[in-house]
C-alpha cells in the first residue's frame, strides 16, 4: 500500500522540479558563485581592502575572466 504513495509523491516532486527548474538553477548557481567568490574577497580583506571594494574587484575580475572565454558567436569568418 505504500508503494503507490511513494510513486505518486515521486511523480509530484518531479513535476515540481520541472516547473521550478529555472528558479532552482538560478538559485543553485548564485549560491555556488557566492561560496566560491567569498575566498578571494576574504583574502583581499586580509590585505586591508574594505569589503565593498574587495567585492567589486572580485566581481570585475570574474566578469573579465568569464568574458574572455572561447565565444564561437564572436568569431569573424
């Protein structure tokens, strides 16, 4: 009697994940980025750079590195 209940709950859970997939992905990526980028911010703070400035430097550097990757749409034929 519990197997149909598990199957039904699993099916509903899959439907919810599918419905909220975009939001879940954004929150997961933002959480991971915040976790990973906290280390360079803390390092800059130890070098006596105030936190807002350290966050700005890390975000600018991250954006620069992220934008210098291989971008096939930017290639000129």
